[in-house]
């Protein structure tokens, strides 16, 4: 078995599509729109691993959990090396994105940093 996709409710689906495309190489498929439910989504594919579904309905509230709480708390992108973690972290910082975990070695053996996407979702960037 494998994880096929993860999904994020978005307030600004186009901003998230651009973010994951620009920084993580996500390639968006066609926008899906269901006028009956006033629902739209994109599936983003990456070089490897599961896809990411971005979904939007106007009545869904914004992210209330930019911190730590029970439930799904983050997902991680592996960029291949310490230098790539450092470089992407600095690019995100210089582009105005919030870094909530500076690059470091963790106790369980990962080299990582943590950034918030434009809607406050936690993303780990790992070597």
C-alpha cells in the first residue's frame, strides 16, 4: 500500500497552487469545478510520492491550527541534501514565508526545517 494523496482546504486555491509549484515542483492538473456544490480542486503531482489535492469551497473556514495540536500536523518534502534544505529555507525566507523551524538535525536523524505555506499549513523540508 501507499498514500495516494493528501488534501488541503484552501481559502486561496490559486495562491497555494503557485506556492507548491514554485517551491516544490508540483505540477497541477486541470482545475475541477462542481457548480452544484460550489467546489473546486486541483491535483498536484510531484517527481515521486503521493499527490496533493488543493480544495476550495467558500464556506470552509480558514486554518485554525498553524501551531501544534492533535490531528494531522504536517507533511514533509525531501529535497535530497542538507545544502538543498538550507537553500530552499533561505529562498522561502527571502520571499517572505514564515520559517517556524530553523534547519537542524533532529534527535531521530532528520536534517530539516519547517515553513508555513501561505495558509498556515506546516511543511517540513528534509534532506
